[in-house]
C-alpha cells in the first residue's frame, strides 16, 4: 500500500484559517472593521468587506466619486471610507448600516438641491441607499462635484 500524505489537507486547512482571520470583522449593522489608513487600498478593502448587496453599492459609489473628482484623496477612518481633496479636507463619507448604506455630505446644506437626509449636525446632509433603491447617478455625481469644491472637514 502506498502511503498518503496529509500535508496538502493540513496546508489547505491552515490557509483557510488564515484567510478567515484576514477578513475584516463586521461591526454593528454589518459595518466592516478596517484599520485607519490612507489611500485607495484600505477603501477597496472596506468595499470588498461590505456584506451582500452593499458591496455592489460601495463599488458603484466609489467609481462615481472617482469619475466625478479625478485624483480624489481616499482614506478609511472610524471604520468608514472618506473622500476628499488632499490638503483641503474631506467632503463625504460612507458607512454601512443594517438595512442601508449612508453617504454623508459634510457640507450638504450647501449642495443644490440638498441631499434628502437631515442631520443633527448643522451642515451635514445624508443620502441613504437601500437594497432596492434606484440611485440617480447623475444627481449623485453632481453632488459629489459640488461637495469637492467646498471647504472640506478636517478630521
């Protein structure tokens, strides 16, 4: 009888454990826990870790933002992707909740028309995107362009 090696199965199991450990934990509402970091890579890691349909929304939003503001500055802080102009601050952020993805325009009251969601913070306006919502991409891109031209938030 030929002796079979268990090494490939053991290696596969170890690899699966490492991959599972490398996936970000999901916090309350399914928000991915991503370490604070600057650049596109942590934002893409956040988007990839968004659960279910939210990941597709995240990819769409990220692409629309990058198209509307070439060279947009990106980071993940407080487990949320932020978008801004380098040296000028952040103009929007994204956050996962249980039933929707929230886009926060930090100077949203200055946008025309203002995004629909009100905030307890004076200038912030929100756009909540639910699973079956049809995103008005032209309006979203217009808000992003306007927001990118306003003074950003320092965080």
